[in-house]
C-alpha cells in the first residue's frame, strides 16, 4: 500500500506569518489587521493624454503646447499625476487574487 498523500502538504502558516503586506494599487505597506474601506486612496482609471470629454472642463491646448499637454486622470479629471486618489477602498495585496 503506497500511501503518498501529496495533497495535504502543510499549509498551516497561511495568514499568520506576517500581517504586513504591500498594496499593489498604491504600493504602500499596510497592516492587514487595520485594512479598511478608507485605507487605500487611488485612481480607478488611468492617467491619459487627451481632452477632457465630459464637457465640463477641458484643458485648452495653446498653439505652442504639444498635443500631449492635456493629461489627466480619466476617472476624476485631476491634471496632476501626483494628485491624491479620488477613490478609497481596501488595500489589495498581491496574494489577494
Ligand atoms: Zn493601497
Ligand atoms: Zn481619479
């Protein structure tokens, strides 16, 4: 009787090793124990280079501006790449998926 159970290989230390994780969205180190829906501030969309298409406001390209001068976050229209996130949610770690 060959009893070589390969499926029950020890997975016990899961979740108990370290609570410090790196968020793949904001790249910050966080403690999973204090992760809440306001922990992570981010932009759900990309920083794009085109005109605002919401008609509410748009960057008017000057005659000397290169075509890529109009850059903003597609989600909220923030024109500063360093602008803090417009959305908050839980941090998402690399092993959450
Ligand atoms: Zn985060
Ligand atoms: Zn945004």
